[in-house]
C-alpha cells in the first residue's frame, strides 16, 4: 500500500460513500431535520450529542468534540491509519487507488510486516495441527479436556501446542521459505550458541494473539509441566506490543459493538471459557496489569467496561488499578464481584452462564465499589475506622460534581458507617484548602496558567468568520494579534489558512475546507467539522463580529489582570514596595481599559 494518494482519488472515494450508512453501522442514528443524531461512540452520554450531516459529509460530537469526515471516523473507531481507512472505503466504493510512490524504507517496513503476518499465521497453524493430531500434543489435549474446553472452541481460537523439541518450529518455518532473521523478528526463536536458533516456546499450550483484523501478531504460552514462568508472551516486535493488545478482541468485536460494553477478564482461559459459554463481548488483558493503551483500545469500541478480575487479593488490587485507568480513558466502569476465591473460568464451570449474566447485571458502579471496599477494610464500629473510611474515600468523592450523586453516596455511607449524611456532605463539599487572596483562588480555579482551552463560542464564531472572508481575517488579526486563538488546533488551522491565502488571497470557507489536505491532525479535523455544523453560531455579520472581537479582547485583558494580581500578591509577600506601586498602577490602567470595553467605548464602535 502506498503512503500518499492522489487528491482526486481521495475525493472520489468520499463522494461515493454515504457517511450516514458507514457510521450507522456503528451508531444507532435517528433523523433530526437534515442531520442524524445518536449517542457518541467516543464518550459516555445519555442524551445524544453526536451529529452526522449527510449534506456536508461530516460528523461532530458536541459533547466530547470528536469530529471529521468518514475517513476520520474509521481511523478513530477502528484504530486504522489514513491509508488503511482509505483502502477500506475504496474497496467498498469500487475505486482503484492511485498513489504516489512510497519511499524505499517505507516499502521495506510494509513488506516485512506482511511477511511477519504470514509467518505468524503459518506458525499458529503448525501449533494447532500438533495439538489436534500429533502424539506430542496429547498433554495439551488432556489439559484442555480437564478445563472443559471443547474441540470447536480450540479451533475457533486456534489453540496449539509447542513441543519441547529444540528447533522444530524454526526448522519448519525455514522450509516454508522464511529466513532465520524473520523468525527472530517475529519473536519465535532464541539464539543459543553454539546450537544456533531454537524455538522460544517449548512444552507449552499456545494461544495465538490476534489484532482486531484477525491477524496473528504474537503468542502466549502456558507451561503444562514444571517450569517458570507459568505464562510466557511473545517479546516486543514491530507487530506485537504487549501493553497495547487485548486477547480475543477479534472474536468479541461484534458483541461489544452490539451491547456498547465489554467485559474485561485477566487471563486467556477466563476469556475462552466465557466465550464458550456464550458471553460474546469479553476480552482479556493478556494476564498483565491493564495499561492506558489497552483502555484506549477498548474505548474505540465500547462506552462501558465491566471488570471481572479474580476475587483473590491480587485480582482485587488489579481491579483497583484498572478502575483508575479505564475511568481516565473516559469509559464508564463497573465491577463484577465474584465469590471469594473464584475466577471467571471456575465460576462459569460451577454455576453456568446465566448465573454469570446475573453478576454482570448486578455489577457495581465505580464509586459503589470503592465504598464497599473501604468499608470492608476498616472497622466502621470505631471512630478510628470511620475516619479511615472517610480518608480513603474523600479524594474520590470530591471528584463527584453532581449534587444528586453526592447525596446518593452520602446515603450509602451513612447506611454502612452511621456517619450522618450532613457530615459526609459537608466533608465532600468543604474546600481542601483556603487561599488568603480571592484573586489567587480565581486564578487557580480558572486553570489556565500553563495550558490552552478548547475554543468557546466567540472564538469559534471568529474562526468561522476567518474562513468566510479574507477581509474579516485581516481585521481579526489586526484587532487581536496573530496569536488570538488559545486552542492549539485553532492556531494551526488559522496558520494553514494564512498560508493558503498567500497563494490565493480570495479563498473562502468552502474552498479552504476542500484544499486543506486530508490526513490532518485529529484536532483540526474535529474543529473543521464543528465549524461546518455551526448553525448555533449564527450568521457572520459585522455586528456579531464586533461583539466577538470585543469579548475576546476582554478575555485577553482579564488574563493579563489575573497575572498582574498574582504578581502583586508575590511582591507584597516579599515586601518589594517599588514593584507593588508599579503593579498597582498597571492594574489601575488595565481596569480602566476593561471597563471602557465593557461599556462599548473601546476601540470597537
């Protein structure tokens, strides 16, 4: 596949594709006026804020800010690169891709990956044949029978067995035309001088690890006899990154998409047992601590994740780590509580799938789980125990902003500890620290000392005006300065517009949107989609432009004022009276300018 494509071909592919049809395969959409709306697949929401415009062929979520065209959607939803997304749509549209020549280095990398995908598939087939038919696979067949794994399930997952026989796989792969270097790059061999290459996996039940497109990218192996480690995964390769992948995702994707949630277990056997019992939206975290990359992978396909880790101490500790990681990724999180000492595999074998589904239905929310855990670890019958419970929970309870939720958790804690709801709510709502100066409080709460904020309505409106009219763009830059956008994606977009207008000064919005090259940064794609679906911003008229410029000027001046007040506080603390007087004068004059602008007596009339 080439890395760059003729722009006419890209536009032809997009013209032949119905964005509503593509996105409708992932999101339940309802027609509203000339657009379609649904629940956003990229963040949790109860009220639809995700909009698809068939006229403008873009999507945008007014909740989380995700947006772009149909290629952007596929890239974000499926984790595809731009060429992969384009190829998928081109095949669907019946368009032949005409691309520019890729670099020699890119071609070598692509060809190597294709060879390693092929090598992995052949290795998995080799291991499976030994498990299914060879006498050497008898121990693995017996093990799977004891664990209740059926032959059809073993075939679905392409389970296999690696004989403890030196270099049997290496030799087989070389006979298939693969070089020793390729076998080593696939993570399937080890160098053992003077013997040379030997099989990395020996005497182990083999679990092929596949990506979401069912391509073998690595293996996990469980030792059947004595030996350590009990489980061994492939090393890091150009295909396999242990902390990025989820076992069983290639099979569970349809079930996850259908339900909008995934059940997360720890190990290979837990996932396979659940799948065999008809739980078709389950994945495993490869037996390791959950990583942010794995959480982001789940976020592509699910809004909610139910953690079903083992009920032992290690499993509970992993659950707590996983809760924070999943919540930080923007997923709704619940915890399935298994009976003590059980793992999902054992529970399903003893109680069956219906009992497991009942546990899923009764799974606890994130805060409920934290409350139950804190209460179980401390004695709520003593003052010290109650204090320890509140100390453990307050950092999390203070993150809850909704008053109804706060009261719900206060009621639950009152039931378990006897602490009055009023006292709990007072603790939740009490600031952790009080600053002497109100200006410091305002400044810190504003949270903008070192970062940038997403564009607000006035800035979005001016961006729309900037694209709509070269004359307005010149005026906006003159009034606010060239760095008037605080959001980085907006600044990049404005810079791209300026560059294009140097070549063609009369370019306006629609023309600009068409020539800003595909494959932009996701934030720019989302911003362009937002501006395209900008009915709420109102028409670009001189009076509205004046008002927006005045508002942004006021915000610029207020930020300067906050910085000056903070500097004044520091100068007073150090006793630097000369600087105090200088800063007081600056603040006075700045406040006069602010008041004048607020009254409409500033530079804009």
